[in-house]
């Protein structure tokens, strides 16, 4: 149940983010619609509006199709197959989404060429030197990121001082620290990105870039604070609740929603400020770079900048005409694919490798993926078959799905537990050892009974 909720929440966030991202193309942004620069008086042109209507229609069809295609995710019993299906679904969705956007960008560009609606020069990149000189002064200081980075290690330090076995501390601290480092990289990306001159008025150019740089650097600093505090709350929650409970998922959901709200809010704030400033300027737009965005991404050999603000959506993108831009883009795609496929392979091993118990020369051996264990038979203090499992417990180092529990857990009724359980297949063999319980079963109740008989025979010798 909890995994269904997690995947449902992840899908909703993904769909809403993509929907909000691509709908930015429908509203004028610095005289741009669908990422194409148009004269201000042509933004309401009937032919322009018709292309926008076609884009909306095709986009709704695309979304409805892929929402329907996501339904099987909630009926796949194995998490490894869920990851594989999700990877293929996201890849297909992103590819189809890109084709829809690029197709309508092409139609808008064709209309622009037909009526010669070009603005300014086509093959120059204009930079206001005063804006470039003051970029560092426009940004919120990155030193603020030191605090969330330090907070990231609070769970690890508390774990160490209390000599706790809650292994969540390590994963939470590392993921939170990594997030702070990522926010630092994004902060520097904003500052180092190219500062475009949109008109001949330096004051307007400075104000527009100030709105962008100050707002986005502040956004990434606040994002790091939210993530570090969220990780701290998750750590404290893990002491009092089972990690599979709904309140734990709610903490994650609230953290994600606040983080997403920061990004969306910053985008709309920056866009409104820039459009308001541009509308106050009587100076013309002095560069037309639409041809460099015709394929849906930025590819300008006349521009040496690696990053540039997106025309459609939030944040920044890479200049694919630069070697670094290509390396970062393709490297990110390869890393994402490797992560998804690596998780799929890991969970396939967990899902489909059978758990077995044998006794060899007075040693009880449990073979299981990643969490195999063995112990002397003479250490066994008691053995019992139970029809039900404890209702709560904390996974300290292991895996827990709707089908199985595998690895190390802390359970109030037993204390430290090594679990090798198929949850839906009682009975469960409970083995008491000094300072530890081992709980194991098989998908076959007959095999579980054989394990019990084998241990009883071994103890009687």
C-alpha cells in the first residue's frame, strides 16, 4: 500500500510539473509565445492563437494517453518491474512531449518567417557589459548554504552520540548534504549564465537580470534549507513511527510540495517582473535568436556561454553548440538511465532470488540477496512458528516491499531482528539468538515447516 502511495505521489508531481512547465509556452514571456519571439502587436494575431489552440488540444491528448498508460504501475506486484515500467513510461512520455512542443514551435516559426515578423539581428549575441560586471553583486551570497549543509549532518551526529542502529541517519544525512551541494551548483549556474541584453537601455537590462539572478539564487538557498529541515523531520519521525506509515509519507510529501512551490513561485515572480520591466521600455528588442531554439533546445555556435535561461519552462538549459553543454546534457541523460536501470537490476535480484535456509556442520546458513547470514546452531535459544507478524517495526538496514521484508529491522516485540520474510505466506519461523531474533519463512508453508523440523532436530543432538 505504501509503495502505491509513493508511486502515485511521484507520478502526480511529475505530471503536474511537466504540465506547468509546458503551459508556460502559452503565456507571453518577453514577447515570446511557444518560445518564439513575436512583435508585441502580433501576440493576439488570429493565426498565432490558432497554433496555441492546436498545441493545447494535442497536449491534452498526450497527457490523457500517458495517464491511462500509467495505470498498470499500480497492479504490478514486483517493485523491480515497477521501476522498469516507470523508466520506459517516463522515457516515452518525455520523447512524445518533446515532439509535440517542437512540432508547434516549428509551426510558429514558419508563420513568423512567412510574414517576416523578425525583430533585431539574427546572428549576434548582445551582452550588456555593465550587467556582466555586476552579476556577482546581484546574487544572494552562497555562504548561506553552509547552514543547511551543516544541518544535514545532525541525524548522523545524533546517531553516533546515542549509539543508535538507525541506519536511516546515514542515508538522510548524505542525501541532504548532496542536495545542498546541488543547490550550490545551481546557484553558481545562475550567476555564471549569460546575461542577455534585451534592449539598449542598460538600466532595464540590469533590472531584468537582477530580478532573475537575485530571485533564483535565493530560491536555491531556500530550497536547501527546506530539504535539510525535511530530512531532520524524517529522522525524528523514524524514532516514533514505522517508516512504512502514512505520517512518514506525509512528511516527504510536504517537503516535496514546498520545494516545488519554491521553484514554481520563483519562476512566475521573475517572469512577471521581467515582463513588467520590458513593457516600460520604449527601446526595441535588439536580437532575435529564435532560429537557435528551433529544435526545442538551444544550439548557438555564436554564443560561448554554456548555460542559458529556458524559453519554455523553468530554470536553465545547456547550449548544445558547446562541448561542455553536450557533455552535461548527454551525461545527465546517461546518469539518469543508469540510475533507473541500476535500481531495476538491484530490485530484480531482491524480488526473484529465493531465500533458503540450510544447516551445515552445526552452522545455520541463510542464503538471501545482499543480506545472507549464518550463526552457530548452539546459539539458538528457542524456535517457534507464528501465524502473524508484529504490526510495527523500523527498517534499519534492508528492504521492505508489499511482498517481503529483507535485512535488519528493529521491532518492539523482539528488539533487533534479521528478517527473511514473505509477508503473505504464514507461518513464520522465529529463531531466538543472544541479543537477536531471526525470522524466516518460505512461500510454501511445507518448506517453512521443514525449516522448523530441521532446527528442532539440530537442537536435540
